[in-house]
């Protein structure tokens, strides 16, 4: 009896894992950079189901938005062509949104979603969040885990020296104005 009960419990625990989606985000980006540096984030999707709808958003938290400048976003031109008017990439100060819907040819393999080129403006520890959703050919949601990536931006001594020199120049100018010299 105990063995049968244990078998039922184990089946219940293992069963959901068998039905879980095999779709997930794979984010390629550095873990550590220096302020002033330009870097890329590659957003890829590991996929083995037929995806007709896809949405992924890179979110930069409000308190960290001044730490980055989005330089460029590169789309997946093959998927963009398939989706036509149903392909969109939006860029804001708070992140990037990429979404598409394909009707004729579902995507049923791994694919590259987009590439973001960012410039690190300020040093500090940052968390970038990637939220994604997919839909199958029947419009059913395919679960995709949210991915959070940590990024440490180190102090750039050259930028710090330039900032200090600028401040010194301003102070000298003010002193010269009031006291001549």
C-alpha cells in the first residue's frame, strides 16, 4: 500500500515536468563591463514546438534607466519578412519590445529574436529582465520563463578623471570670475 501511494505521489510530481514547454530564452551578454563601453545583448529562443506568436521585452528598471543608452536594435530579418506587417520592434528608454505573428509558416526551431546594442553610462550593479510569451498554432499560450541577468558596470578611471577635471575647471572659472586671476 505504501509503495502504491509513493508511486502515485511520484507520478504527480513528475507528470507536470513531462508536459512543460521546451521553449525558453537564451540571453548572451557580458556579466561585467566598464562605464562608457558599448556592448551587445543577443536574445535567442530555444524552441521545439510550433510558434505562431512571440513577444519578448527587455526591461530596464526605472532606477537604472539613466545607466544605459540604447544605441541600436537589430531584428531577425527572416522572421520579419515572414510576419510582414505583424512584426514590430519598439525601443524606449525603459527597454525594447519585440513581437511578431506568423500565419503561414510557424517557427518550429531555435531562433534569434533580436540584438540590442547598449552603452553603459554609469557604474553600478544592474538587473536586466527579459519577459517573454509565445503562442502555438491554436493561439494557446506557451509558457516561457522570465530571465533576469545581472550586469556589473565598473568605474572607468578615464571618465572619472574627466568628470573631476571638468568640476575643477568650473570651480577655477568661478574663482577667477569673483576674484580675478
